[in-house]
């Protein structure tokens, strides 16, 4: 385990206090923002951009909080020492997970999740008439500047950005796909639908700037799972990873279909004003 030094404690302190100061005054971005009915009528064309950063499946490692809980009884320095301990524990847990998941990665090394998801998005979203989908493209570059450029350089009236990931849970008893969708307006006719409280003028592809937003998940449990992660991954990996491939195929189609259905959902009526 890494030695905890006074310098590491001070570094953790700076990160924690700095993070607290940055988030104290931020207006929360709603997790679910329906597309206004009027906005649908103003959409002339849609480009779908699907950022998928990962190249292979991984195990989600639950962050440790044991160190912080123990150190918290000794004031700010103790609490921050606990944070540093947790960082060391998390690194060790991540390394163990990387070793356990290798058979699964080897089993599906030829599986192209990016291609599967883009095809499913093309199929499902092309059936939503008002979107007028021009095309769907995947990208590995999720740097903020690249996401901003994807919107800025698009010739479409709106850009629908679908950021997806896929992972095993901690003990590999299930496989989950998560996809967050944000619709960014470029056409001046849609300017009135852009948020104001959560907007960020410096970042184009900032979730607070989107005129539609939601997150979709699909989870596939492993049949006959055990309490041991390596045994579960062996089951997932059997027969050239058939269980993984089937789950990813089903999950990709599911989240694409959920998005197509949800973006057509009528927004709730405005809340009635209370009488004084």
C-alpha cells in the first residue's frame, strides 16, 4: 500500500476544498429534460454523434470510503488522510479487476460495439419523423474540445450526442449499458428553447445547453452467477463470449429504442400557479 505523507494529505486537501468551492454555486443540470413540442416543428435536420471512449469491457469498481470514514474522527487532516488511503485501496481494487476481466476481453476482442450501437441508433431514430436524421457516426475522442467541434462543425440544424458505456458490475453478476443523450440546437429558430440557468457560453457541448436530455440503461443478469467474480467472468466468456455478445446486442438495441421513444414523449403541462 502507498505510504501516506503530509504532502499527499495537503494535495488531497487542495482537491477536496477546490472541488467544494467549484460546486457550491453551480445550478444543477436536470437529468431529464423533455423536448418541447414547438422545438420539434423547428428541427430541419439532425446529425447523431455517438462518443464511445472505451475499446473493451471493464469491471466497475465501487469506490472505497472506509479510509475516509475512519480518518474522519480525527479532524480535517485525519479525514484527508483517509481520502488518500481510499485512493490507494481503489488503485489496488482496480488492478485486481483488470486482471479478472481479461478473459472476457479476449473472448470478444473482435466484437465491434461501436458499429452495433450506431446501426441501432440509425434504425431507431430514423423512424422518428421530426428528427430528419442525416446520419450517425461514432467517435472515440471525448475531449471537450472535440465534442464542442462536433456540434460547431455540423451542418445539421441540431446535433444529438449519445455518450455510451458498457461494464460489468463489481462481482460480474450483470452487464450494463448506459447511454446519456443530449440534443444541441444550432438553428437560430431553436434559440428560444435553449436553457438559461444551466447554460455555459464557453462550452458548446455542455449538458446544460441541451434542449433535450435523458439517460437510458439496460442491465443483463448472468444466469447461474456465483459470489466469485472470476467464476462469473469465466461464464460470461464461455463459447467465445456468447453471453457478452448477446447482452451487448440486446442492450444496444434497447437503449436506442428507448431514446427514440422518449424523445417523442410529450413534455408535462406547466404547473398551475398558486393563488396568492
